[in-house]
C-alpha cells in the first residue's frame, strides 16, 4: 500500500486502542503520595525529561535534515514544557529545582524507545504514536485540573502543552508519509507503534492496580 494508505490505517488502529485507554488513563505508575495536581505534575516532569532526551538522542543519530530538525523541535518543546511545569510547581509550593525526576532511572517506555534502531520505527513509535497517547492523556489531565479548580494548570495544558504535543504527532505523520514507503518499512513501523501502545496499556493497568493513578499527563 502507499505511504498515505499506511498512515491512515495506522492512525485508525492507534485511535481504536486509544479509545480503550479512555477515560481513565495514565502512562506512569510512579506517583508518590496523594493523587493531586502537584504529584501528577511531578510525573509530568519525568515524562517531559524522558521525551526531551529521547528526541535529542535521535536527533544526533540521523543525517536526514528533515528528521533531525523534527527531533530538534520536539526536544526544544519538551524542555520548554519541563521549565513551564517546574515554574507552575513552584507556584504550587514545590521547588522543582531540588527534584530529580530521573533519580529512579528511565522508565520502561523510554527504554523501549531507546532500543529502536531505525528512523521509521522511531518516528512511528516516539512521535506518531506516543504523541497521540499524550494528546488523550492531556485532555484527561485538563479535565482533572478543571474539577480540582486549578485553572492556571488547566490553561497551561490547554493553551501550550497540548497543542505542542499535537504538533509533535503531526511531525510524526509528515515524516511517516515520507519514510514508510515499502511493505517492509511499514511492517517495522506498525510493530513499533503497536508495542508502544501495548506498553502504555500495561503501564496504565499497573498504575491503576498498584496506586489507583489516572489522569497523569503525557508528552
Ligand atoms: Fe511535552
Ligand atoms: Fe511531545
């Protein structure tokens, strides 16, 4: 099939799985303490630093200028999110500068993404799929903030972070249209996307079982 047909099919498959993640969803089980905006934003810091780092690793690993600049843009945006979330945590009374979100090491999704060796898999998993998950999770987090009466955090996600994550997904889409040109490339891309979604579902299940966590924002 053509790259356009492939991308449309992958999008449909992803969206079907993402509907299962709704409405109670999360990627990260490691919230410590009560389920509130502050603790969920600490999980967000970990997601943002992992998203920054994986995009930066992939940026130096490719010679394709369009791919390089897409990862560069993403790394910059995720670092911007990290700073903005840190600032918001400061307003909520938590000093993010004294907090190392990687103190427990990288999470399972980061490790999986870091194991991918081809550009088409990286784009399919790390941008097209992970960022589609982020859009769903951020919509849920915004609702959580609205219910908690935290308008500044809801606005930050609604006006800056969620639109950026949506753009990262679109970057993935345009790169896949260029890269997923053969049946073989499409198959590796499909597998990487499916594994990413499966990990998201597994982590969500673990989070709900072990900590009752949902609504954690994504990247
Ligand atoms: Fe982000
Ligand atoms: Fe992102």
